[in-house]
């Protein structure tokens, strides 16, 4: 299952670093989404971190030289924590955006972490042009009695939609979405501790998949926040994922199925709400079945990319490689990733 993974990553350089004197980037630019405008122009939507660890989502046009992304031209902020549910007394921010263009809807769908009064929740917004975004609110999980648990109780991160419909477990044509519940309710209410859904024995944070019926989303786009048919997809399995795993860029349709890049974490987490200093994030990969993405067909036992360069090893959170977007440029695919929670790197994605 883990031998001869058909894809590799090769570093291509740093594409974005904090702009000197820009207070909105004082604590880094990182973990970007990407998207293309109607005329095909490629944009980054970076997480911009101001002093005090307050995040916004920016917009930056990608500079391409000889087919390689080499830099950006900043064009402002497109999302800020200016809604009450995105702002807490001790933390505020809109963080780690992922953007999927879904042709069936004719929309860019952004999922992001809303760091509000109760901690991190998944927020959803839509756009036709990457500049103006309409918030649809936080993700809501339909209750499933078989899980013996309400997924709305938990923090959730690393959320991203598939670009094309698939068939859900109930046989309905649906948009699939990956997410990562965080089972420690002690982070929400002191003393509650870890609560696990029925059938789940490993409390480590793992990748789950849920679904939205296509017909409902087409009838009313606000339905895109109402998720159902929740399933465990993949958990930590190999040494570079010992602490937890989480999804990365929107899954990419490839000849083998769906290519999912993810991150695996090792080390020690001191405080769930702090900027970590004793962890190591690396990028891995999985191939999911084209028709049933709950089936993992192949998986990397070793990282495709680990923190090795100075930019990846030194920063706000050292030793971090965090993939969040994939784009094709002149026939070559590139992966955009966060470097030590401080800069944005790019790596070439090749099929072996």
C-alpha cells in the first residue's frame, strides 16, 4: 500500500515573505489558498499574520517567469476577522484558507479557520472573482445517531472541498469535504476531556470526510454549510504522523484516483492554542479511490517533503512544511506551502 507512491515533490524556492514595515504581516505570511480569475490570472490568498497573532486573508497576484512562480504582487486584504464569531476575547482571526473552484456551482468555495470565542471552527465563504467574498457562516454537522456524538461540539480545522461531485455513502451525488475534528472538549470547557464518536478508539486528530448533496447546493448555495454522512477517512499511521495528520490542498483528480496531499506532525504539543515550538510538520500523500474517496488506495510511509532548508526550519513555528494549494502552470503542477509559519514556498509536483 505504501511502496512506489506515484508522485514526488521538489523544492522550487520561496515565493512570498513578510513585507518589511507591513504591520499586517509582522508575524508572517503562510499557508495560502490559490485561485484563478476569469482571465486565467493566478492568485495566492495568503494567511497574513499581524502582531498579536491576528490573521487575515490577503490577495496577491503570482509572478511567473519562464513557467515558474517566483514572486507576488500584493493586492490587499479580502477577508478579516470582522464578524463576532471570528473574534474572541483572547484570540481572533481568519486563518489557513483553502479555496476550491467548483465548476458545477460556478463558484470559488473558501474554507477557513474562524478563531472565535470558542476556539477554531470551520468558516465557509463563496466568491465569483476571488476579491469579494460572501460569508455563509460556520460549517454545521447533521446529527448521526450511529456516531453517538454531535460533531458540532468540537473544534475543527484543515477543511477543504473536492472540485467535482462524487457519490456519497447513501448513493446521492454529493460534494465531498475533508475536515479534521479535534476531540478534546477540555479545550472548549474545562474538565470535559476527550470524547470520541462510536467506533473510534484513537484520539489523535485524523482526517474525516462529509458530504453535501449536489441538488441541495444548486437549489440554495447556503446548503453548502450543512454536512452529512460523516466518515473517518485516515489517521496517523507512520512515524512522520505520530502526533496527528490533517488535509492539505483541494484533492486533485489524477489517473490513479484523487491525489490528497496532507501534513503529518511529530514532536510535542505544549498548548493547543499557542504557537508551537516543539513540533515538526512534514508533507505526505495519499491516493483516494476516484468513485469512493473513503477508500485509501496508496499512501506515503515517508514524507514527500520535510523541513530541511533554513526557511522551513526557522520561523514563528520552526520545522514546518504545510501544503495548502496545487496549481498547474504551463503544463507543470506546483504545490504552495507554508514554511515555518513565516513564509510561503513552492515545490514542483511530478508524476513518477
